[in-house]
C-alpha cells in the first residue's frame, strides 16, 4: 500500500475537522457544574424519617457550579435536574470534541508549516 502524500493527509485532517465541527453544531444547551440527589432527615420526633425503617424526606435535587469564581448552588425540581444533567452531558461532549479538533488542527498545522517550508 502506498504511503499517503502530505496533500492527502492534509485533506483527511480537514475532512475530520469539518466532521467534528458538524458534531459540535448539533450540541444543544450546555451548562457546567453538577447535579446531586439528596434525601434528608429532620429533627422532629415521631417523623417518618426517624421511623423503623427510616423513610427520609426527599428526594431533593441541587445544581452546584462555579460562577465568576464563586460557588453557586440552586435547588431544582426533578424535571429541572433532568434538564441540567442533559446540559452538563452536552458540555462534556463539547469539551471532548474541542479537544479532538485541537489535536486534528495541530496535525494539519504541522503539515501546512512543513509544506510552506519546502516550497
């Protein structure tokens, strides 16, 4: 099998870069942070949360993230928690795609630099 020329490799890198950019364009809303699910117990005597077996209050959902260098926490409904989990997953996918795009761009950039140096 013949080795690919630098022009063919560059074309492959550019194609792959466009594929990644197209995937990036399909990502919906994004959010940083995390969503936690909590159940709690109160101090009220005779409450179901202190029974046998204990039945804690909840579930309660909360979103936590750094916003302008400060930790922000917000209580969420179950529906909001589902949405935030989706948005956070989108954010992670976006970051992975951008990392891949940077890697492909670096390889393509090296080829272009080498081509310019030889001409």
